[in-house]
């Protein structure tokens, strides 16, 4: 409720700013053509899918964005405050499956009753169910371990990538805003709904990193995966229910682009995930740290040597930097030497 109140206040404060715009500016803005909206939405879904594939690839190989995961989690853990931790736990609880399901169901049923249609309930179920299945499949396929238990504020089980809280929060709150827009034309109400949805989504995602149960790439991956599915459903729903002749003619190419979003993930991301070695980047980093005695993992890069996967892990200690090669299949240390 506090978030909604804040969003409403922000929208009301911004009202006078909008009214100071040059006269006729708003009148000059014309809504885009329906066909353009569909094509733009499909292209957006494909783009989001490609971004998710890149994040997935970085997580699998332990480079790029994933290289900063451990340092960020450790940095945040060193700067926690007791009072703030209690507040963040309350925020992260808003992303619990039961809480989100209750909120979305209540809003969907209310909107369905108002519109005398089951369409809002079906849309909500499709968005939530599809997102849950995608997250569950990705978690099992990637099998990424969560951050060190010693860095966590709360106890969590299961795999780390992608963050289910982040993906579910984005799809759930965005769906609520979407449903609200179905029953009102008021700009203030619509803007408040979308702003509140964005604030809650960001807050819940960041809370997972603060509590030490997810890496930043987990949260970002969850957001992007959730957004990909949400946009795909929105485009499909618009294409199937539109009465405009131009939209009916555009249904086939839009369907192709929407399908391309799924294919993009499958072609560019999932093969590399399926080839992930038995020992992941996190596990290889732990093995390298034990061999070095102490220090920080600055990079873990997957290479193929001797006919198999080998992790090249860079460990920085107080006195030197070391390069540790870890067998990606057995977890054995193949080489331990000063980094040249």
C-alpha cells in the first residue's frame, strides 16, 4: 500500500509538469497503428529473448556479467544493517508465490466480474503459469548453486538462476497493472498502477541480492525472462482478439516473430547450458579458493582442453595472484601456479 501511495503521489506531482508542455503537444501525439504495436511487441520479445540468452551464456561460462556476482554479494554482505535487514525481509516476502498468486487472482477475478468475461482470469493464469514453468525449467537445466550460505540472511533451497522472485514479481505486478488498465481510462490510475508495479518489481529483485540468496545475474535473468514471456503473451492476446482488418492480416508474421523469441533462447542459450560441465563456475571457484588457502575469485573462464571442460580460475590473495585449472568433470585441480 505504501508503494501504491508513493506512486500515486509521484504521478500527481508530475501532473503540473505535463501541463506546462507546449500547447498542442499532447494533441499532436497520435496513438500508433495496431499493426505497428503488434510488430514492435514481437520484435521486443525477440530482443528480450536474445538478452536472456546472453545472460544465460555468461552464467554458464562464469564470465562477463557473472564475473562480478561474487564480489557484489560479498560487498553487500559486509554493509548490512540489522534494522534494514528486517525491512528487506518484509519486502522480499511480497514476492512469495502465495502472496503474488493471491493478489493476481483477486484482481483478475474482480476485473473479470467487471467486464463479464473470463478473459482476464485466463490471461493471468497463462502469464503466471508460463513464467513458473520457464523458471523451473531454467533452474533445473542450469543447476547453479546459490551464494555462500555464510553470506545469507535467510534460508533458501533450490537452484539460483534465474531468480524466481524477480521473474514472478515482474510478471505478477505487470499483469495487475495490465488488468487495471482494462477497466479504467483514467491516466492517473493507469500511471500509478504501472509505476507501483515497477517499484515493487525492482525492490523485490534487489532484496534477493541484499539477503545473499541470489547473485545480480540471477535477478537480471529473472527480470528479462519474465519480461520476455509477458510481452509474448501480450502480443499473442492482442493479435488473437483484435478486430481490425490490418491486425488480422498481420497475425501470421507476428506469430512467426513471437515463435522466434522462443527459438532465440533455444538456439543461442540452451545448447551452451546443456553442455555445462558437471562442475559449475561456482563450484570451481570454491575448489580454487580451497587450493589457494584464501583470497577472492576474480574470474572463472570455461575452456576445452585435453578433450574436456576445464575451468581457468583466477584467485587474488593478499600477496599474489594465482591461476588454478580445475577439471570441469571431476573437480580435480590440474594446475596451480602464479598468474603471469
